[in-house]
């Protein structure tokens, strides 16, 4: 067994221990069964997959009525829509600057020696959403994992949309 394989196996074991801790007390036999099953999985990668599956299953079991929340309910939470709004605002800043540059006779957005106010606002908006995203993920992943992952994917898409013009235009 290599050092990397043993690290993967330790990670799988830690995930399963966390899954057992998360389960409601009435389901503690499930946690023990998860731990014993790990002993019978030979491949470390398969053991890691088993550990991730155990964590997801334990979150779903623990979620109870919180799991019934819809995507629409989760996305309306301030910690969910605030990063979306910040990414879209950053994209709108770039779009507005581009339209203004075209209206004033420039060829579009160009890289400048000194970053202007729009660049600083864009940076603040993009960096400022990270703590909110982390809070959202920590709060909502255990309660409603599937809906939370959908919202996180939507937030990632909005962030990529805001970053794409900067990358494509070399700003």
C-alpha cells in the first residue's frame, strides 16, 4: 500500500466516521454497518466513493423535514441570492463600461495601466461573495444537499459569466 493510497483510505475512514456522527441516534447501527463495510472494500478509490456516499446518505437521513425544501425556497435565502446578485452586478459593470466605451468612440474595453474604479468594484464584488458562499454551503449542505448543490452550480455559473469577459478581453 502506497502513502497516497493509505491517505485515501484514511480520508474514506474519516468520511465514514463523520457520516456515523451525523446520523440520528436511532440510526447508529447504520453508522456501525458503514464502518464495518469499509473493511471489506479492497480498492482505496472505491472506499473513498463509499465514504462520500455514506456522508450523503447520512445527511439525507438527518435532514428530515428540511429535505423537503424546494430549489425555489433555497435560492430565495439571502445567502443564496446575494452571491448571484453580486456576480450579475459585476457582469453588468463590465457591460456598462463596454457600452460606454463604444458610445464615446473607443473600440471597446481596453487594458489600462492604472485600474479604474470599475475594476476595483468588480474585484470587490467577486471577492466579497466568497465568505457568503462559504456560509451558504456550510449552513445548507447538511439540510438540503441536492437543492444546495443546484444553487452552488448556479452561483458558479454566474461567477464564470462575470469572469469570462475579463479573461476573453484580456482586461
